[in-house]
C-alpha cells in the first residue's frame, strides 16, 4: 500500500516536472538567435565608435595640416614682401647716386638694418667692383674663400638682371667660413640705370640662414621648424624650434624668385596623443565610453530581466503544472459569482469544458436541477460576504451525463496582491469513493456485530438448554402428576383442585421457559441502530437474565451497584447491552479457575468525572479473576485475538468500536487484590444531540 502510494506520488511529480519543462520552453524560446543578435549589436556599436574616433582623429590631423599650410603660405608671402622691401631699400640707395666715397657709409647703414645681408657690392657695368661693404654685425663672409672665387653665381644673376632689367637672384651655394663652418648664401643683383641706361649693379649677398631666422623665425618659428631645402630634401638652412612631439606635419611651398626658386619647408610638430588628439576626439571618445557603459548596463539589465522572466515563467509553469496535475478541483469565482477559473481536475470531475463553465453565474451546469433553488440561495449568502465554514461543507454536483455525486467544498475568500477580496476560491473534492468505502465498512461492521452476537448466542445455547431443563422437567412432572390424578375417575372430582394447581404450575413454568427464550431472542434480533435516552438500570436489567444464566453455571455471584439519581444515557441500546454482556461474560470466564473460590462479579454504574454541561456516565465491570498478563494487554483489542479454546477474539474489539462510536472511552486496569476492571463511558442524555 505504502509502496503503491510512493510510486503514485513519484509518478505525479514526474508528470508535473515534464509538463513544467514543456511550458517553460513554450514561454521562453531560448536559442542562439538572441545571443547572436546581441553580439551583432555590440560589434556594430564598437565598429561605429572606432570609426568615429578614427574619423575625429583624421579630422583633427587635417585641421592641423591645413593650419600648417596656411602658415606656410603666410610665411612665403611674408618672405616675398621682405625681399621686395629689401629691393626697395637697395633701389633707394641707388637712387641717391652716391659717390664712391659716400656709398660705403650708406651701405653700412643698410647692412646694420638687415642682419640677413652679408655684403653689399657696387659693381660697374663691366663687373668692376666700385665699392663694397661687409656686414658690421658679423665677421666678413668672404674671408676664407675670396670673393673672386664666388663671383660666378653673382655674375649669372646680374646677367639675368640685365636681361630682365630688374632684380634677379642667383642660385644658392655653400660658402665656407673662417671658423671651419659654412653657410648657404644667395646673391641678389639689382641693375642701376640712369636715363634708361644700365650703368652699374648692386649685389646683395644673402645668408639663407639669417634670411630665414630674421624674416620668419620670430613669427613662424615658435611652433614650427622652418627650412629651405633642395628638391632632394637636403636642408640648406633651418630655423625655429624643434619640439619633441611625436607626430610631424609637413608642408612645402615654392618661393618663386626671379632667377631662383627656393623651397620652403615647414615642419609642424604637434602634440597629438594617440587617443585624444583634440577636444572633438575626446568628446567622441567620452561619448563612446558613455555609450558602451550604457550598453553594458543595458545588457546587465537585460540579463537581470531575462533571469526574472525565466524565474517568473518557471514559477508560472510550476504553478500551472501543479494545478493541472492536481486531483482536487479548483474553482474561482468573482464577487458577482461568475466563474473565472477552473482547473482540469474540476472539468474532469463535472464533465464540462472550461469554456462551458467560464462566466456562468446564475445556474451552473453541474447543479442538479432539483437543487438549483437551494444552491442559488447558498450562493447569494456567500456573495453577501458570509464566509463558509473553514472545514468545508458537503454538497451534491451533477456530471454532464446526469449522475449525481457528493463533493466536499472548501471555499475561502480570494484576496488580491493589494489585499482586496476579488472573489472566492473553492477546492472541490469528489467524495463519492470515500462515501462508498464508509458505507462498505459500516455494512461490514454491522455484519461483524451480528456475527459476534450469534456467536455469543451459540455459546449460550448449552446454558439455555440447561436453564430450560428445569421448567421443562417441572412441566413434565406436573403433567405426569395431573395425568395420574385424572386416571382414577372416582377420585377425579376430589383431586380437581390438585390438578388445577398442577396446571397453573405448568403454565408458570412454560411462561418462565418462554421468558428465557425471549430474552435470547430479544438479544439476537437485529434491531435498527437508533440512539435513545435509556436509564442505566434498564440496560443492566436487560442483560441480567443472560448474565445470570452463565453465573449460575460458573457459580458466580453477580452484584449490581447503581448510584442514585443517575442521568439517562444517550446510546444505542442493543449495542451497549452487548458491550455489557461481553464484559460480564469475559469477567466470569476469567474467574472460572479452580483456585478462585468466592467468585463475585460487580456491575457498577456511576457519574463519571465530567465538565459542566458535558455529563458522562461510567460503567465498570469488575472480576476477581487471574488478571491480564503484560503480553496479552498489548493485543487485547486486536480482532481475533483470544486465549480461549472456543473463543472468537472479537468481543473486546467490538466493545471498543461501539463505545468510541458513542464518543466514550473503553479502558481496563488491574483490580486489587486481584482481578481486572473494565470501564467505559457514555454521554448523559441531556447532552446528547437532538437528532442523529
Ligand atoms: P474472547 O472472549 O472471544 O476470547 P475477547 O475479545 O472478548 O474475545 O477477549 C480477548 C482476550 O482477552 C480473552 O481471550 C482473554 O484472554 C482476555 N480477557 C478479556 N477479558 C478478560 C478479563 N476480565 N480478565 C482476564 N482476561 C481477559
């Protein structure tokens, strides 16, 4: 039985689990799809962010480059204007038509004002040196190598100047210096004309290094490195600062001069940190970090949500699986009485689909038509707010096929999360099987009791024959005596009184025999089980003929002690008589021992100690037999346990059932100095219920 139940429970649990899993899978289709979507989103966002940062970096670099190009263009323009001012200065010198003596002094002034000029020469048309002046600001440039050796460039420039009748520059060349170093120089030749006639040349020797430093160094050299370079990249002169930053932006621009073209290169070293080249990039990067953080937070949040969703789905699925696997019917109704929920067990019980039941309120399809009025009243009482008994109430439902079946309904208010009552929740249990089992056990109990009674009677049959022997023998002897008296016709008239007396005795004895038979008949006759108020004395009197029968046989004296003013007891008379008889018989049989001389059986009735308003009467049957051994005590009430050769072992088990059915208790204990007392209680009639 236990194993069957365990298997059943395990089966139900497995069913719940498999349904539960299936339902979770329905609710949450977990797959790689969702994860790869998230992966794609993250990859996209990262790609966008990297591109943005890269673009911002590039934009910044292009800005720097453009700025540098603007600077270079400005530098070239500054250089040009400086050079043209120089030409103007030289032209002004020429315009003074100075004498050879006065010229050097003027030239010195100019040289002092122009640091980048190394030397001024006044040469005649035929290239003869008329006058010359070296810069007073530095050592003479042509000290180490004589001027004659370097005139080639100057003469070419002058030829060109003459041709174009305007200023012309020579190509640059290296001029070694006395200190072992050297410098790149360039010549400017300006023709001197008088009345449109070329009369002489003024030659200015430029130091490229000084030109760069003087003219551009201050303005552009602070942030950049300036240099004149040759087309192959060789630097001719350098000015400006060389910063240590990593990234170098470079621009080159041609300085197109008549006769020569210089290449000006500007290297802008800009501090461009790899990650944050400027505010824009920093901003984009910052926003990207913020975006990624938000994404991470969102992902975490989404995870939490997914977990919560899953937990919820699991809880829901578990609840549903449980509801679906329940054998108890569940039914929820709203405050108007409409059915809002029924579980599969309820549908199975009544045979109607959930759809057919939902929303019904006035007359449920499972209400037997003959009970609709009563049920509607009950529903009205419920809807008025009266709670049903907590332990539930019994009712009768009707299946779809019309069969009625008993149910136990346990109903409770349905309270929402907000604590308000939203309706009624009912658990409905089909108790038809329980009823059937109860009926079966009641029937078998009755049969058992009848059998026990018959067994007692069988046992008493010998006693009965012994008891009947006496009246029958008396009847027989009275009858024989009467016959003898009537044999003599003369004496018949004188003997009529004797015959009369003998017949009366016969009648008495026959009546006595009849009473004995009736008492047994009364006992055996199966009566309806009804409870009534009975005086305890009546109960004892009812069993006394049968008890006395056995007492006489076993040589036992029966004492009856009844407390005065006892209340009536509320009981099933037949049953209680049987209990008393069984206990008395057991007591007498226990004393049926050779060593037990003075055999007394005491039948006692008294008020039991009871609480006010709850009166009980106690019956006690005391013998002075051998008592009950410890091994027997444990099995005393087991059906079919007996120590007697002809016993059935049903007496005490039945006695206890009967007493407990009446709400009382059957106990036993030793009696001093020897013997046993059996006690049982019965409710007093005043406290008994008014109906069965
Ligand atoms: P039965 O009388 O048919 O044996 P019971 O159920 O009435 O069945 O009694 C069971 C056993 O309890 C008896 O066999 C007997 O051993 C023991 N018993 C019952 N009443 C007494 C008693 N008053 N004194 C001693 N033993 C008793």
